[in-house]
């Protein structure tokens, strides 16, 4: 009743998983990943211990096939389990037990494993595999959601849709640089969970994506005056628009209230996205 993908992005070393199911809050049970180590999906009659145990095995030096062999060999209900694993070296493995509800099966390739059970047909995992191999220009999180969309378009879960989730890990790339969860999004109950997951990813990029150097504009001249004036109107603050440090400090406080603090990365400079949001808020306020 679930289809998922685990994958490595060879360009960045990011590891990720994405899943969709006619099951409440599927992300809480199925997907697991650890930066620099690997990613695991455990489904069908999900043995959630496959996630942490599989990652521990990978971290200790096992390859994805070796880790999966250990998990399956130690599980009396392995015939009812389904799992996919990819390691940081791009080796992938999957298991679909004989007791999984048809259609059930998997496709593996260099850097990915796609698996599903209780599907309309095997076209779902085949479509997911094609998508991850062919859509190489989009950012990795969007590619994973694209794999879910491709699987759904090919038939998907035979019972329909309910929840979806996305997890991408990279060392030190999470909020504030204090976690490895680059993207961690869940849609627990929705009529269009994959579409909603894509919408949430757009919001995630707005609020948490750190700007590139080319995205930062110097706060000086006309731009300094504009930012100071807009902040004054929005917040009722008295600001000397000629004082760049005063304007930047007020901007930093405003950005925090708007949950844009991850974009405030350099003093006396403003991120283009922060500027766009500031203009939108000011104009909406009239």
C-alpha cells in the first residue's frame, strides 16, 4: 500500500527518501536517512527497526546489500516486509517479501532503489526509476518528489492517496547549521499529498534556503532608503534611512518575525528574496 524511493545525489552527496501511501502519516514509519551514511525505506508490514538498525550497519561499514541481508535474515516476518537501502557510495539494494500484497516489487540502479506494494501494477516503480535517471537537472529534493509524481501517474497505490513525505540529509545543512536534515517535510492526511508536498517544498525554500553570494545586494543608496522607508511604514519605527547599521538591525528583527532569519547571512546586505517579501508585505499593507 506504499511506494517509495531512496537515493543518493552524486552531485552533492545528499541522501534522501520520498514516499506516498494510502496510509495516515506514512513518513513517520517508512523513511530514514543519515548524512554521509545512507537512506532506508521500510514498508509493507513495516518493521520500523529496519531504519535505525540499517543505518547503524551502514555506519559501521556494511554496504547496502550487506545491511539488507542482515536485516532480512534476522526477521521472522521477512516474507511480509519490503525495504530499500542506498549507501553513501551509491550501492543500492531492495527486498520484496513473497507475502507482500500484489502488485509488489522493486527496481534498483546505481544510487537508487524504488519499491512498492499493493500497487496497481509494476509500472509505478518502473516510472519512478525512469524519472530519477532522466530528470537530472532539477534539484535533488524536487527530483524525489518528481519520482513520486511519476509513480502516481503510472497507477500508484491501488487504494488511492493519503499521505506523503520527503527527507533529504546533508551534514550541517539543517536549520541554523545545527542538524543534518536539509529537508524534512510530511503531509500526513491530504487528498493530493504529492502536490501538497511540492507546495511545502516551495515554502521550505522560501524560509530556510540560505542565499548564494550573488543573491545578496548591498544596502546603500536608493535601496537603503527604500528598505528603511518600507520598514518604517510596516512597523511604525522611526529609522534614519542614512544609517545602514540601524536599517540592517531593524531589517534583521523584521526578517526574524517573518521566519526569514536563515536568509540574513551578511551584515549590510539584503537577500533578493527578503527584499521581495518586504516589498510584497508593504504593498499589501497599502
